[in-house]
C-alpha cells in the first residue's frame, strides 16, 4: 500500500508539473467596457474588417487582466441603460474591477430613445455609471468619443449623421486639409463629470484628432472603413465610412489608448503589453493565422525583435519561419497551441511519403528565434514518425514551451545550430528528441509515453557537444517501463545528463548502442549526479561515463560557439516586451 501510495503521489506530482507549464489561475481583474460601435466587438461574417478599438484591447494586456467588452453598435448613454445592458454589466462588477465608459456618438442623434444633452441628461447618465460602479467597489474610467474623419465643414450632413456611403452611389463631400470636430459639447461632458467626481479621464478625442490630423486626408483613410469594390464579401459594392475603424485603425488607436490608460490609471500600467502583431481566432488581432503574421514580418529585420502574440486557441496550420524572418519572437497566451497531423507515411500531393522531415507541424529556419508559452503539437497519434517541431535555426531559445507527440517529436535539425530549452515539457515514445544540433535542456520535464528511447542524437564527428540536460525531470506514463536515455542515430552521438531526476522507467543500463557494437567506441554518453529510482551508475552500460567534474559543461560554454552566444544572459535581450 505504501508503494502504491507513493506511485499515486508521483503521478499527481507529474500531472501538476504538466498542468503548471502554463498559467492555471484565472485573471484577477476584469475590465468591463461600455460604449458604442467605435469601441464594440464586431461580427466577422463575410470577412468583415470592421473593429472597435475595445475589441482588440485584450492583446495589449497580460492575462492578469480580462477584458469584458459590452459596448454595442448604435447605443447611447441613455439606450444602454433603457435596454437593460447596464444592469447586466453592473451585476457582474466586483471590487477592484474597472469599468471603461465611452459614449457620445449616438447621444448626439435626434432619436428620442438615444438623444441626451451635454450639461444635463448626458452628464446625469455618466454620473450614474460612475456612482453605481463605485458602489460595487469598482473603478470607473471615463472616455470621450474618438474623432470622426471629417475634412469637410462640420455642417456637412453626411458627416453629422454618420452616413456610410457606398462608392459610386452618390458624390462624396469635397474634402479640404483641415480636420473638424463634430462632437461639440459632447466631448466636454465626460471631462467635466470626471473632474467633478474625481474619476480618471482619457481624452480619446484629442488622441485620435492628433493622429488623424497628422496623417492628413489621404493617409487617414487607412484607419477607417474604406473598402474597395469586390474586395470584401461583406461589402461587395465597397464602403466609405469616416467613423468606424478597420483592423489596422483599431489596433493603432487601442495602442494609443493603453498608453494614456497607463498614465491615467497607473495601477494598470504593469499589465500593459506591446506586441508588433497579434494573432487571434476571434478577430481581436491583426491576423487569424500564425503563418499570416510570420509572412508580414519584414525580411532581415536586424537588432530588434518582431514580437508576435498568439492569443489562446488551437491553430491547425503548417508553420514555416524562413531564414529571412530573423529575430522573431512568438509569445503565447495560456492555451496557445500550434498543431498539425502530418506523419512520415502520409502522402503528399504527388503521392509520395512525406518522410520524417516533411511531417513536422512547425519549421524554424531563421536565426535568433524565440518562443515562450507556446505548445508545439503533432496530433497524428502513434503512427510512426510525426514531428511537432523542426528546428534548424541557430541561437533558438524556447522558454516554458511544450512539445507534444509520439515518435520523433522534436527534431533538432541544424548541424550548426545551437538551441536552448528552458522550463519546457517534451513528450514522446521513440527517439522523441533527435537530430544533429547542439542543444541544452535546462529544468525541463521529459515524459515518456511508452517504452522507447528519449533521445537519438546524430552529432557530427568532431563536434564538441551534442545534447546536454541540466536539472531535468524524466517521468513516464504507467505503461512505459523500459526506456533508454539514448541510442546513437549516428556513430558520434553525444548526450549528457547533469543532476537529472530519473524515474524508475529508465532501464538500469541506461544507454543503447542501436544494435551496433562499433557505436560504443565513438558515441559519448555520460551522467553527472543522476538522482531518483532510475539512477543506477553502477549498472550503466560499460561504454557510458560518470563525470567527476562539470568543467567544460557550463551552459554558457556548451552554447558559446564562435560568437559567444549566451542564452542565459542575453538569449532574449532583444525581446521588447515587459513581462
């Protein structure tokens, strides 16, 4: 019973480690957003490119902040209450939550169900939002309206009524070079109420006015819904809209907004993040797929990272990061999974087997690649060789990533490649870490799903290092009882395990010669201070070594190469994201 209890505890610990590779706790603070269409989430039907700036806001905050956007098209401060929308929001607000409040566009309308007057009814509604938020222990923040793109006289009716023109159906108003505001006193009410009640205020009108005016009448169209004929299924006849934002405009304005929020609400500043691109399946990013974001990265962008946030979700696609896309960083939210299901014996379009190299879900060729909180998966199952990640890149750095598969999960392909894996989880059955590269695995969790071999290095003759594992934990599923640390895919294979905790699934002999006695003379397999039930230095294969010193096996030394690369100190120094 004691043994059974110990095994159960071990399994629970292993499960905890696996589940803890990514954040399991839920966001501690919610930001509720109430407002009109310029802030709202949009439907994506027909490739609709319209976005409210609040829709893309989640990509600018860490996962400690949850954005709950209730803004809706056509709503005013009055109708948001009368339709029961505010009641729904305020019922969910808890102590410490924030409520972002932005109305004005539709308060201006003559419609009596929406119209309010600045200085009286508009102000009264804003006060109600503020006071009721505070009564729940929440923190209100007031915003005024974003600017309309109006380079004509403010009395032009098509602008004042927010008419969305279909190109060719009517003559567009003649534009000048001066940007005119159309909101009048409606811009002052949020500012005045904020001052009166001691509430943080964000002058979105000034922020966007300066932006649009600076761009001018031509370039500013890039922010708004100007759609050419026959380009978007949602608008087959095209669209000209001076009020509502497209994907690019929403992202630009949201970034300016969060800068202002960080200053006006300093408590939120530590949670603000800035990424070059955001990938999201719900339309809250720049792209829907990871490959689209990779393709958008400028070629050979030197001395700075291009940072790409991958929002939570499972992205089934074949991802290739070519050599020209240097210094790319993929950073995932919890649950960001890159997956595919190709395998070696699967046929390509020419009826040929894909082969091991062709089966991978992700290919990384560009140097100085960085990944954090990403799951790389091959979901084909136990069908033979099926790679999750193929890494040819030099100076590749993986932090807190997962590599999921069966046979041949992680292919360290590049012969001149140095790769660094920190706090990662890697699983598989046979040879699930294999290849030519020099690779360091620091504090990683290595999990065998069945009997087999953890590594199959093919280190070239004359190379000083192959695989080195530091302070790693090797676990196994219950059905895995006979696992070797390594077998030499090529004669000069190298693998060294330093201070690793080895489970009982590791065979006493530890090392395998791949059925070739001659490999014992050329391969270099060694351990230093192995621990756990699988640590059996006296029973190890005679051709393996027990190191007495780690001289020459410092992480910095192993990965130094000719350029002195050091991921411990500067592996992510180009990462321009505060984490």
